[in-house]
């Protein structure tokens, strides 16, 4: 047991290890059908040479955090095979994200079955990209793949790349920069770490977007440019990379771990619903985490050990509800029978004077703001892949003239909202191409406005169509949530047209995503009257 694995185990509240004696065999070679050699390390717990195997397929290396996680799992009695994805950390071929994970993963499973230390059962574990490598093989895997634990991830990454039809600029440039420098050591790595955010800030504000990769990384990144070139729905570039439709073919038992502020949460919950429809064994945990939260890793490993004990070791485990969620605002975990839970759908209407009210509007004047892409509405917290993600104070953002706010009176009792959240906004715009960003906040007694969940939709000349008055009815899906708004607090809804650079600013001219440079100011009008009742739709499960 190393100091790192000992500390992690303590923080995660793991049971006592089966052994502290773990042997590591490094550089095992797996040859794929096209002749590429993938490298892997095998962690073997003492006296368990044919123990069940946990496979982790990773593009971020086999040392550091990933090696420590492998050791922790091995100390609890499992063989762990930690493999570097194609084109990374000594594995042959070129790393083309998402493209080879199905074929390489299936070849690795076949290789495992041929080893003298194969004991007949395999599970897979890991967060983010390591979760995608699980989904990519699960529909076609042999029966010995019995258990999956995908953490803060989803069966497809297209919706992550183009949230609401926009472009996830912050996440994508941050990721390609990390990939570009992750194998550097010494001074180059130190320099990349120290000056990374500065380079990214310059890149986020650069136009055209096609050239932002050079500012962020120092050279052209073909993958980044491909994302810009293949942004239209149904583009064949994404064929074979979305495994959502194959979920009915998955036979392994799946336990999903997600976070309320994670970049992949909406689709991860859709994965859960799809698995439930198949009747497969599936559990779900959602905590108050962002994509980079340590808490998700701690709970993920703890859940993996519980799940593998049941489905790989065939040991009976304690009974637990199928769904467990952390209710923010209350600060407690809640067991649910299923997701989404039964709830009453309530429309809370945007009203004149910045009011938010369950009562529908009468004839009320609209509200206006001006969106200028030269001074784009900034992203504050939410589902970012950076340290600034999660719940943040929104008061400075709400003071901007390009952000409208609608606020309730103080609540006379607690209000619990658990489930999918949506909004319907009636918009008249001077631009045919523009964005609608809607955010739900909790305003405390002292006036702090904390973001709970949000969502966006990019409007183009193709739709949604305007009515005879030039008004477009825009339906926006916000992130699902579990939140208790406390007595005396207020609900607040923000409406704006951007969250840059989380979502690349809409320049308003309808030009191609990668090459556009001309900026067009959008004059926006939000209607909230009897014929155009803009509202947020909340899944209310209780008051108290």
C-alpha cells in the first residue's frame, strides 16, 4: 500500500483492503487486428492470481492518479489492467479520440480471455473518457464482461461538443491543450501548466475560431478543426461514435455515477432511463459535483468496489435503493425508487417588473436587452471543465444590461425540485441567428444568487420558425437537478444570449462556425403576456 492509495482509501471511506501487497507487471502488449500494439500494466493482489479483472482503458497515462486508482482497486482483491489508449503513452498508432475505442476495447477483452490468469469475469471502471471506452464495447462484449461503473460520462460525446446546438469552446480547447502537453516532462510541462490559462484566454477571444487552436496549443489541431467543420446535426463524421441506440444490447450490470454540475449529466441520465427500459440491472448516484470534483472519484471507487463485489465476486451486498441523489440546498442524500421521480410539473411565469410567479401573465409589456458579441455575456460557474465550475455567486453577472432576471417573492415554505427542468421563452430578435441561455438560481436571504441549473439553445434561420408577429417560441432544456429552495429564499430565472467561452459566442451572421469573424449586434425582446407566456417549468415533488 502506497501513501497515495492509503490517503485515497481514507478519504473515500473504503473498507479495509484485502491485501497491501500488490505486484505490478508493466508494459504488457496487446496487439489489435490492424497490428497496433497497445501497452498495459497489470496490478495483481497477493495470492489472487486469477481474481476477477477490472479493465481501465485510459488516454491520460498509466501513472499518477490512474496508477494510484488501479492500485486501490487491486488492494481490494481484483486484478486491474490499466491500458493506454491508441497513440498515447507508448501505445502504437495515432490517437483519434473516440474512433478506435470499440475495436481496440473488444480486442483487449479477447486478449484478456486468452491469458493464463483469466478467471472468467471482467468489469470496467473509470470517469469521463474512461467511461466512454466502457460504453463503446458494452453492446458487443462477450458475456464475461459482467459489470460497468461509468463515472461522470455518457454513451455519446456529440451533445457535449455541441450543447444546445452551440460549440463547447472552453471545454474543447482546454482538453486539446491538455492532450498536447500531457506527455511532456520537466520545464516544458511546467511552462505549459503555468501559462496554460493565459494562452487559453487569448484563444477563447480569438476569431476566427478555426485559428484558436494555434493560440491555445501552439500549432494546428486537426481534431479541433474537424469539430468545427462537422457541427451540423446528422453529419456522418459522428457515425459509429454514438452508442446510445445500442444500449438495449448491453448485458452487463451498470452503476452510473454523475454530478449535478457535470458537463455530461443530461445524457448520462438518458443512459439510465434507456437501461431501465431494457430491464437490465442498473443503479444511479448523482452528487453535487462538477466534472473535475474529487468527490465524484471518491464515491466512484467506493461504488465500483460495491458493484464488483456483487457482480464479479457474486457476493451478496447490502440492499440499496436503485437511485441515490444529493439534494442541494438541503445538503443531504436522498434515496429514490427511480429517475426521474414522480413530480408535479409547475410553470413559473416571467412577469413584468422582473417578477417570477406561478400565476400566468395578462397583457404585460415585454422586456428588452442588447446582445453584443464584441462584449459577450460571460460564463459564470455551471457545467464547465475547469476550476470555475459549479455553484457560484451570480450577482455581478446579473448586474449586466444583457442579462434579464425574474425573481419570486420570498418563499413561505421549503420548495423541493427534483427532475428535469425546462423553459419556454417567447423571443423576438433582430437576428435570425442568436442564442437563448436560461438559468435557474437560488437567492438567499442575504441576496446571494447561486446558480442551480441552466441550459441554452442556438437559433438559426432554420428554426424554430417565427409566428406572424415575428416571435419565436424557444423550448430550452436545462440541466436536471435536485434542489431544496429554503423558506425565505427566492427563485430567480436569468435570460440572456450567451455564456462565453463555455459556449462560443454567437456572432449573429449565420456564417460557418469555424470561419466567421463579422459581429452582429442582436436586439432581443422577451415577451411574457397572455398570448406569449414565457415560463420555466419545474418538477416539484414537495413543499414544507
